[in-house]
């Protein structure tokens, strides 16, 4: 990820059907609203080019998934610098300013001020093969959630509705099986993904479900250079709590990819039993008084 010094910044507050923008230019804001579609994207580019001239502004927006990605893709593909920022960072910045206004226009200005002050790193879009894998993995997660909900309903359902719920469960199971097969085929048809998956699965405790998540988490487009960055990305970094003579319990931050933490839990238990390296590590933690989950 590249980091530069931008003097002109544009904050974007994006919603489903439109997005508000605030261009901070020479200490003054210029505000406008555009539709969240291809026409609005083109109008937005024409608007800020008319304001900034030859200057290349930093365009900053919150990482809101399906709403922000189409605009971010469009801008990057046209050569404009874009930052996608964790909404929690923007929220914390608003608290530091004691911000009280909560409108789309005010939020766009807030994001612009955040970008000017922090100069967040530029966003690198994931490659097409990673994006397709990401969509398939998310679909598996959603199907598993729906299966669990229907199973919970079946336990207390009246006899008159049990057949309907069972039919839905069978359909969901079929879709789950089909999507998992699509993930396998997608990885097998991409030599780089296949090589990395096969390497990951040589680690005791790492299976097919976990390796797919790890391929996403360890994708080169994230720009990780050492293991600590990956630990922080997953929200597994320890949080120390101490002040003066007082020391609180240490726990993981949980500020990161919750799906990745979830999928690593069972492999960690398997590794404790079958991976000799992890077993030695676990025994050392246990002797030092750590609990089982730690």
C-alpha cells in the first residue's frame, strides 16, 4: 500500500442510491450529491476535475462493502487515488472532534478532514480471482447461517410446518454443496491459488474450509510484509491493560476479520492435538498459567 502527501482531499459518504461528496480545497469545502451508478460516477469525476484542475486529489470513503466497492473500482480503474477506511476509524475521529452533527453532508466533510489529517494508505483492489473466491466464501457463510436458523425453527415447529422447513433445509444443503464445489473448482482452475492452497493444507489442522479463508486473508493485494500485520488484521493481537500498579486481564483485540477468527478456532484445537510444534507451544502456555482458549 502506497502512502503519499495529498493537499486536496475528497470525502465520500456513500449510500445505496446516492453518495455525498465534500472536496476540501484551500481550506474550503465544495459539496455535491451524485447517484450511486455509472452515470453518477462519471459526473463525479467531471465535477472534481473541474475543481482541482491538474491536481490529483485523494478520494476517501468508508469501507462499506457492496455500496463502496463499485465506485472505488471505477475510480482506481481511471487512475485516481482512493482510500477505503474502516468505519470504526472514522467514528473514532468524529469522537475526537466532539462532532454532533450527523447528516450525509456532515459525514462527507468529516471523512475529508480525516483524510487530510491522517493521509490513509491507498486502496489496492483485489485481483479478479480473489474477488470471485471472496464472493463464493461469503455465500457459504450465508448459507450456513440460513441452515442454522431453519434447524432452530424445526426444533420447535408445529407438525403442520415441519415438512416446509425440511424442504427448505434440503434446498439449502444442496446449494451449500454446490457452492463448496464451486470454490474447489475455482481454486483448482487457478494455478497460483491451487499451489498456495495445497501448501496451506500440509499444515496439520488446516482443512478445505479454513484454507479458502486463508487464501483471502493472505492475498498479496493486502501488502502484508510480516506475520504481525496478519495477526492484527485477524484481530488476534493481544491487548495489554495496565496503568500504574494496576494490571488487568490481557485479551485479543477482536478488531479485525471476525470470520477469519471464527474459521481458525477449530483448526487451532486440531493443531493442539496433532501438530507437534503447536503442542509444545500450548504446553508452554499452559505451564505459565494460561487458560485453554488462550
